[in-house]
């Protein structure tokens, strides 16, 4: 699954379809999610559409305002900077807490996840790219031994989904991501946590910089449908 929430039936299909459209960039930030348009697309009740939008709001990728309805979350430049400041602090701290050199088991697990991730990149499989990338990082950060810290990292990863989405179909950014993953695996084999921590921070920068460039140049948004 793309998210950590569980749903059931047709509502689940609606949530996951809209979630993929947002994460994979088919619905741009600022796009309005009009209930009547969604009803024409999905064979569900209006109540189910509203519940799906509520779940997406909980994920942090949709916003709802009174008298304006729902829209794909459009992060302001300041929100992006603040979210990424927190991500950098959390991920740096987790990297500093990972016992190095890492165990052979962790290295083997990350190497296998990276192999699968690389295969999805070569195939252009967006869902696989997204899921295995998150799995790689959460597996690595889990080695810090603090479940609350890892949960916080996962939360801010979700908040930054609109920012991260721009990298999923960009081969140049994906190749950089693959290179960073391999560098992290190599750093885990050594004893310098500061090198690993800096790699984890540097890894966040390309998507953030691109998103800031895009939203600072783009119009306010448009209606869906």
C-alpha cells in the first residue's frame, strides 16, 4: 500500500486511485477535487467520496476549506522549507544513532531493497519506485533503535509527498537517488556516522529545490475535471 492507513471496499479503491494520481503527479498541487467530477469517475456514493477526501486530508496530501471544497495540497515555499528543516533534523539524528559498522543482515536487506528499487526505476514502475524507496529509508532509519523517531520520520515523509512526487518519473533524479542509496550502503559499512548523516540530508535536496522552483513560478491552481 502507498500509505499506512487501511480502508475497505470501493472507498479503498477511491482513496488509492486519488492518492496515486496526487503522488505520481497526475493531479497537480492546487487542483480542485470536485465531488460531482469524482462521482462521475468512481461508482460510489457521495458519502464515500467525502470519506475518501477525509482520509486523504489525514494523509496530508489534500486540504479542505469551508465554501471552497477539497483540493490537492499546495505547499507554500515557507511550508516546504519548514517541513524539510524538520526532515533534515530527524534524519540526521537517526543516522547518527545507527550503530556502525552496520550488521551484515542490515546491509544485505538494504542491498536487496535497492536491487528491487533499481528494477522499478528501469521499468518506469512509479508505484514500485515510490514504495521501495520509502521501504529503503525506513528500514535504514529503523536501525537507530528509536521507534518514535522513525515514526516521526515517516510522518514527515508523508507530509512531503507533494514535493517528492516530482522525482518519481524523472530519470535523472532517479539515477541520482540510486547513486545516493549505494553511497548510504557503503557508509553503513564504515564507522563515520557524520558521513552517513550528511548523505541522508543531501539526499533530500534535489526534490525540494525543484518543487520550490516550480511553485514559485506557477499560477495559483486550476479546477479538476
